[in-house]
C-alpha cells in the first residue's frame, strides 16, 4: 500500500494529495514529541473499548502490545516519521497497522483526532507544568539561600532608578522570591484547567458507542471530564492561560536579568558575574559580558510573542475544531522549553554571583538616602511632615553646595535649619538605623526580613513534598 492509500480518508478522494500540500499541512516535525502521550492515551482508550465490549479483549491485547512496542521503537530511534502521514497520531496508527494488521483499525473507534490531539497536549502540558513548578521552587530556594547568606548587606533602594532609601540586599532579593511565588501559584491554578479529560468528545458531538469516559480518565489519572464535547475540541484557553502565566514569569525573570546586567556594570559594580557564566569579546580583551542574563531578558520577547500568536490564531475561529489550531503547538513547545531553560540556568547561576558588599554600602551612603529619616526625626519631635520636608530640603541643598552628606554636617550647621536637631540625629542617620527601624509589615528591617526568610523556608519545604506527589501523579 502506498501512503496515499493508507490515508484514512483515501477512499473518499479520487486524486492523490499534492506533495506540496502534504508538506504544507504536516505537523509531524514538531508534534512527534507527543508520542509518549499519544501512546498512553491510545492504550487507555483501547482498554476502555474492551471493557465496554466495543472491541474484543483479544483485539485489545494485540493493539496494546503492538502500540507498546512502537513506543519502545521510537525511544530507541527505530522509527521513521513520515511527512505524508501528517501528524503523530497517523504515524503511530499506520505503524500499528503494519505491525499487528487489520485489528489496528479498531483502535480509532469512538475517537477522532480532534479529541485525541487535545488529550495529548493536556497530558504533555501537565507533566511540563509539574517540572516548571519544581524549578520555581528550586529558584526560590536559591534566592532564600542568598538572602540568608547576605542578610547584613545594605544597598541603595531605587525609585525611577534614582537612589531612594537604603534597603537590605536580602530584602531586594526576597522581592523576587515573592514574584516567583505568585508565578508558581498561577501555574498551579492553571494546572486545574489543564487536567481535564476530553476523550469521548470524538469529532465534536460525542459518540454513539457505549463508552466509559470516566474509566479512561481514571486510567490516565484525570480528576475531571470535559463537560461539553464542542467545547472540548474547540478550546485552547488552557494553553493560553499557561502561556500568559509563563509570560508573566518571564517578565520577572527579565527584570531580574536587567538588574544583574546593570549591577555588573562598572558604573554600579554591585555584583560580579562568575567567569563560568560570562562570555568575552572577540575584539576587546578586557571585556566580560553578562550574556546569560541578557539572553534571559531577550527570550522574554519570544515568550510574549508565543502568547500573542495563540490569542491571535484563536480569536476569529468558529466552533468547533479548525485546522488553524494545529498552530498551537510550536508556540507552546517553545515557551515550555524557553521557560524551563531560563529557570534552570538561573538556579545554577545565582548562587555563584559575587556580591560586592563595599560597593553597595558605599552607594547607599552617598546621595542623601537618609533624608526621609531626617524629616521623620523632626516629625517625631513635633514638626508637621510638610514643614519637615521643606526644612530637610533646605539641608539637602546646603549639603549639595558643601559637597557633604547629611551625616557629615555638624550639629551646629543643622541647628541653623531647625532648633529641634540634637546630637541623637546622627544615630538616626546611620544606614543600620535607617534599615532596622523599618519594622512595618513587609519592611526592610533585619528582623522583618529574617522572619520573611524563615516563613519562605517553611513554604518551600511544603512545596518540595507537594512536587513529589505531583510527579507521582503525572509521570508514568
Ligand atoms: N495535527 C492536528 C492538530 O494538531 C490533529 C487534529 C487533526 N484533525 C483534523 N480534523 N484534521 O490539530
């Protein structure tokens, strides 16, 4: 039999498919990565058909055995993917027919590629999300470890990229911990809507066979069945939701990258990129470039693009399945690969970062970062905040003219601006005091940050346990 005759719809057509059309419509080059899920789904479907006496036990065991063999062949590289067989589903089915003969043709009873493909993608994505959840736990553990290691380092905090107020470097790191914590929660939430079993929807309307979809779902460990067959084959919002959550996570990765790039410049000098994670220049011998964070920042663009691609591809489609939807896979796969790799590289890279404590603290002590605290001092001693702001504004201008920081002015100088100032102002102006007096909830005081770190560590411990159970559930 030629492959043209092998096509499931061959009998309806008088002409062979044009070669150009074959290669234009084929998805096998990228959807072959779904093979394991396609096989697992087929095995479950086949068992269900036999249990319901829709096919015989004997046929079912031949199919299950044959298809298992195909899985092992693909793993070993003993499988030639054929473009004329369009996609992974038809490639496997054709091989099954070659292996076990006509019984293979019973497998597709009560099923369509429309529900089959969405099953495969759902199974694939829930496994990948489980891996990404693990990596987000790993990355946050690294941040917590760094925060603990550098708990006493003070850096300038910025607004508008202008030095604003001193904060603990740990506090700044823990801000990323919080962002990635929400990213993980978003993905975990998305997992609920990914984990839905669509088989039985068939082409779009359901099936006339007495199937037991709940049994298939149980075999494949899906907690839920799709509620509407048209929706089941029409919808890809579970992918959009993942791509959106991944995009938000990449925003966070990209901002972290941007800071590392800035901080490793000579102008900041706050961190040094370890040699093993940097690259040089082909022309300038002195250069050490932060290519890893630059590429993470750059790859955010393609992840956002993948979300846009899917939203745009779907927005005009009438229900139910349309072939356009084959275009969901490459953006999805690319986002999964990109996000996983970015998380992986940062988990290795961040612990190796060299932190320049002196540069950070020096930057934090120049630029009047203690001006707010001077104003607060006056307020605590009776002045209205607006008056205090005006008064300290004058002190700052005086300091700028004298080329002196607030802590370098004398009490005599300060008294010229307000009689309220006493010797104890200088204690208030030290970096340690500025940081440690900020005990408000979520503030940068060391005691608050230590608490945040301890709490984070508890959360991470629970997540490690949770991830283990997720893995057992989803990886077969
Ligand atoms: N390769 C197709 C896809 O990815 C599988 C479903 C094809 N269904 C169809 N009716 N042509 O969407």
